[in-house]
C-alpha cells in the first residue's frame, strides 16, 4: 500500500469513527431522561418526548444545531419529574421550543430554523 492509500484509508476510518460518535451521542441525547431542576433562561428550551413521532421529525435538526452552537436545553417530558413544566410553561403539544418570551410548537423546519436563529 502506498502512502496515498494509507492516508485515504486513515482519513476514512477517522471520518467513520466521528460519524459513529455523532450517531451514538444523538441517540443518548434523545433518550436522556435527566431531571431538569431549573430552566435555563439563556438557552432555547426544547420540550419533547422520546416516543413522539413529531419530535423525532425535528430531532436531527435540533441536535445538529446544538452540536455547533450549544444553546439548547433538551427536556424530555417522559421523565415524570420534568412534567411540572407542562403547566408552568403552558405546553399543549410537543415538540415545543421556548426562549425567553418566545415560543414555537411544531415541526416546520423553516420556522424552526428561524426560531433557533432568533429571528
């Protein structure tokens, strides 16, 4: 094997390893049932359920945005102790995104993208 083939193979393996990490971390994030003690006002609070079809539709978009910006708090409402936020924030449907005095509930990727950008 020449140096070019070794380099290409090594690059491909590193890329594959990185992609595997992303897939694993995304799954861990989605199924996380951590109890959220306080809502972070400086982050977008993403209220979802890990068994919700609509939440799954937007989860990749939200996860990738957070991967680069680290400005989203994931709040899984399947965690019984997180359900107090349903009444506190008047959540009627998931997925719901709340940032300061703005809220967006839905799966329209264009609207969600604008919301995440603060527009």
